[in-house]
C-alpha cells in the first residue's frame, strides 16, 4: 500500500509501497507513521522481543481450529435435512414420518435461506458492538437448541418454523467469523485462513455422507440430534478470543504488534472504531458491495445445486460476485443429496460424495495459499469459474453416470475455492471496521439467498440427469465470469486514477494551494484523511 510521502505532499501518494520487496519491520513502520502525523498505537510499549512469525503461528493455533470446528457443526446441521430423504427414522424416512410431499420438502429447504440472509447484516453489527466470545457463543447455543427441537417436530408446519429459526441463529456464524478473522490478519494473509475455515464446509460434505451411510445401518436406533452444538456454544465463551487489542492470550507487546502490522497494511481502524451510521451507509452505497454481492450470490447458488444432485457440484460460479459462488455451492449440495438417482443406492451414493469433498477441500486450501502468496485473486476467481463451467457442461450433455460423477469433481474443484477467494477479495478492498463488517455480511447474505432458489431447481421429476438445474447453474457461472471481469477492471481503473493523483486530498499545511483537489476533501492531516475516508483515501490501493 502507498502512504503519502510527506516530502512530496499528496503528489507522492502514487508511490505503491506494495511493490517493495521484503516486509518492513514494525519499528520502521513506526517511523513512517510519525512522519505522517499518525498516532502510533501503544507508543510506550517495547516490541523488540516479539517474533512476528511465531506470533502469527500463535494466532493461527488459537483462532482457526475452533472456528473451523464450529462451522463444521453448522454445515452438518444445515445439510442434515438434505440427507434426510436417505436415512433412518426421521432420517431415512423423513418424508414418510412427517407426511410431506417433495414440494413441501423443497419448501423446508428454501425457508432456511430467507431467514439466514435477512439476519446476517444485523448479526455482524452486533458482533462488532458486543464481544465475539459472547455473540458467537450465544448463536451456537441457540441453534443447538433449534436443532434439537427440529428433531422433535412431527408435522410440516413445525418443520418450517424450526427451519426459519435455525436459519436466523446460524446466520451470524459464517459472515461473522470471516469478518472476525479479517480483523486479525493482514490482507495478504487472510485468504488462506478464510479457505481453511470454509473447508470445514467441504469436510462436512464428506462427514455428512459417512454419517448418512452409518445411520442407514442403524434402523430404529436414535436419530435425534446430539447436544454437541449447545456444548460447543458453552465452551466457545471461554475459547473464542475477542479483538486483537483485548486478546487475553497475547502479551501487551504482542497485542501492540498485531495492531501495528494491521495499520501498516492500511487497516487504519485496527486500533478501534466507534459505531457511526455513516459507516454503514458508506458500505451500502459502495459499488464494490453490490458487485461483490452479486458475484458471491451466483457462485453460492451453483455450489448448493451441485450438492443436492451430486453432479451439481460442478456448477458453482462466482458471479455478481458472491451470488454466483453461493448459488453454485448450494447447487452442489443439492445434487449430491440426490446422487442415488443416478442409479446408486442410498448408502453407496452417500459414500461416493466423500472423495469429492475431500479433493475440493485440498484444492480450496491450495488456491487460498496461492492467492495470498502471489495476489491476483480476481484472475484466480475467473480460472476457478471456468473449471466449474466445464464440469457443468459435461453434466448437461452426459448420460453416463460415471462421466457425470467425474464432472462433479471438476465442478467442486472450480466452485468451492472461489467462495473464500471472493470473500477475501472483497474484504481486501474495504477499509473501516464497521464498513467491512456490513459489506462482508451483505456479500454473504446475497449469496445465501441463492440457496432458496437452488433448492427448487433440482426437481424430482427431472431425475436422474437434472438438465434444468444444471443449465441454470451454468447460466449463473457465466454471469459470474462476466461480473468478475467487470469487478477486476473497475478496481484496476480506480487504482490507475490514484496513481495519477486524481483522488488526492488537500492536507492543510502540505498542499493548500491545490484548489483543483477540493472535491476530494480537505483534512488537517493524513491520519485524519485515512480515518475519515477508509478505502477511499488516495493512498489506498485495491487488490486485483
């Protein structure tokens, strides 16, 4: 990123420090901050004995495993009803036990996503206002209760009510954790962590298949949800840490280093930010929020469709940006749940889903690592969507179960990596603590709306090839490719304007004579410009 050179005034803001080789030390950054009139966080603290590499490993150990475990539980709960049509008691005979039709089953899947999408933005605001240890633990506890109640329902109305409540309480976990992690890691470190966290979803696909196969051999034994979620919620209160400046597992020197390295990465709000409605409005009025949301929505829809009929896994696209990703994700989920319609019986069908998710999990982590190491998240997203498109094309034209199963691997390996990649891409391009929390929640909520759509395009009467569902997913992928390119080009154009100095602000005492820059704002110092403008500050560079 490129802070303004105090020797050159705003004209020096076009210098892109992100191109420099080798990470600058925290001490060097402190000197730069002093020159830029930026208040150094915990200026009195001696950080000389802190090893940043060891500190980063310490963060990973304390944050990633437990959060991934919580998401694994969440996704297992969410996908359990998808396998319910192929399990025992209320599992393998759910439709018979509850006396519901295929359309009612689809509606039960659909209603979850409406409440899930509606409550994501408010949940992220509460997460920031309250402590993550309190809010995330409370959500986990409540949805554990809802899962237990869902296992006790005996009619269609009760199932709908429980699915709505389950979506409401699960809404805060995925966007909340992604935002939470973005408050701990630099932009070039966030992608792999988001990928590992999201991989819990792919692992849940494998576990879900194994679990369904195991339960199918236990006819008449149990079937009610265990109290695992409620226990996890209770333990989370002590395990989940809050934000870096208050983390109890870090020393004061380590907390100082974490905050300073984030500020060095142009996360100016890392030391804390008070809630103001204008931060929320800035997110809602930012074009990046809406283009990113569309991308993720399209991708998510493809994934979900793929999961209900296994072949759908291939069709996950990231268009407009998150809508495409989430649509395809849910498509995969939708298809895998009906893989038995390709000619496999229930238990072998569930087992066949396991390697698909295992491979997708590995590829997701590899893409996250490459994106962090080399950047170019937009180009990687386009590549992933293209692979997913190939998979869905094969699914549409194939009338061979083996070929379709192979195509599912292509779809999963193209779509699953694009979900966390888009989230990291959007997060990388938004500054301001509250603005980023709302933007990420918006992006993810729009993506989850596609779950409602994708739940209904894989119809029982289209078995076993589901041409309509696959075709819609492929359309989403195409839109995702277009919106990814548009998002990439607009970011590149904005960076170019900043390099040319067209976005420079007037800083009192530095370039007061530049009246031509008045439309960009007048500020007492660079620090004030950073704080007030966030990612709109002239020295901020967007990640391509």
